């Protein structure tokens, strides 16, 4: 059973539903399910989750648009939905960059009220717009750059072949090839300064895009052959991995009667998956490879031992403190 959403089909279905509601139709879940060849449960989710932000309501088992409301701000209802989602993403970020993006979007959208809200924890890089413009130009034209980079202990001048500006887990990075050895490296964008674009150009293949598509976090290692990790998700969290796969390589291999699932994913570095498993402990478990499972177990033992020791010290200190 496939759980990967076809977002184009979902958007088309939602657009048609909104258009018909906008035209004053009263829509039946059962008839829509038959028309779109999806389950009634899927249609219920459309109305109760995906369209909940719009002024629609259910009356005698039929869905209607509230009187007096019309989606007439733009010529395309699909455009209205997409722009609402984009604005929601911007609202979920912060800083001067978000303010500039929202101001620009408002010129396109021409609408004050947005029924969609999205919360994304993305760091503000508005103070790096000049550097971003330089990097974008160098990436598009495949030009070599030199720059200053702040390492933890010192600052160095680097010669790089810039490939992509990427965001992982809310943090911005420059992915570039080191001119000295042509190895792919990741550089924290805020540590980059004094960029100089050179006349020298370079060529690359298109393998990076595939690597980025399959990567879970910035820990990916393109120099290593991807390997499979098999995980067991408890019934309490299984739905989250069904709704939003970790990457395009995720495959659900078994469904259990209690609602838990076994699934696999391809990674290139163990740190792509270890923080995620630790986040979900004890509801997510690594089944294979065993070395990753054992390393997580050892980290947990160290944490528990350290926590117990600190708690004992704190308890003793309180006991010895005069009342």
C-alpha cells in the first residue's frame, strides 16, 4: 500500500472543490468520493484538515461555502490556494528577510486575510542578502569564488566551486567543492564573508541533486555508498511517518496488527538517522544495522548514568544545606 502523496492530484481536487463551493454548490462526501475515485475518509480529511481554514461548513451532510464569501481576489482559485500556502510559510519564519518576502508577496496577492498558517523554524539570514546574491550569481554561472570562512578556532581564505544554497532543519548552508581536492563540503552560510567572484569557471555533473533529494539532514556523505536502515515505529507515531516520509527512499515493509510499522530508508551517514531516533525514544527503534542500534543504546546508557549521577549530587547538596 503506497503512502506517498500525489500532491498535484490533491491540489487539483481541492481546487475543483473550492471552485464548486465558490459557485454556490452544496457538496456530498459520498458523491465526491465516487467522482474523484478516492475514499470517503480522504474527502473527510480534505474538508476537516486541508480546507478547514476556508469559510466552509457542513449542513445536513453537505458542505457549503458561507454566505457572502467569494474567492474573487485572483483569477485562479488554484493560484489563491498556492499563494496562501506560500504566505503561510513566510509567516512561519522570522526576521527582516521574512518581512521583505511578505511585502513582495502582498503585491502579488492583494489580500489582507490569509486563512493558512505555517510555523517553520528557519534562521534569519537577512543580514546575508548581499552574500546570497553573490553566491546565486556564481552558482548559476559556475564561477569559482574565494571567501573568508570563520572556523571555530580561526578564519581562513577558501577557494570554492559553489553548487547549492541549502536549508536543513532551519539552518542555511553553502554546498561547494573545495578547489584543492574537488571534494564536496558544507559551509554554514552565516560564517561566510568577503566573497570574490572569479573569472575562472568550472563544470559539474548532476548527481548532487539526487543526493540532496534523498538526504535527511546536512550529515549526508556523498562520497559513501548509501546503505539501508530498517526501523520500527510504535503505533503511537506510525502515522507521522506514513503522512510525511523521511525521504524519497522510504519504504514501508510491514504493517502490524497493533498499528505499528516497519520501514526502511537509505542513508549515507549514521548521523542522518541517529538524532531522529533519539528524539522519538522509546517509540522508534533501529532494527538494522546493529552497529547503529548499539551506538544509540550506548549513548542512552551514558546519558542515564550521567543524569543519575547529577541527580544524586543535587540531592546530596540539598540534604547538606541548612534549612
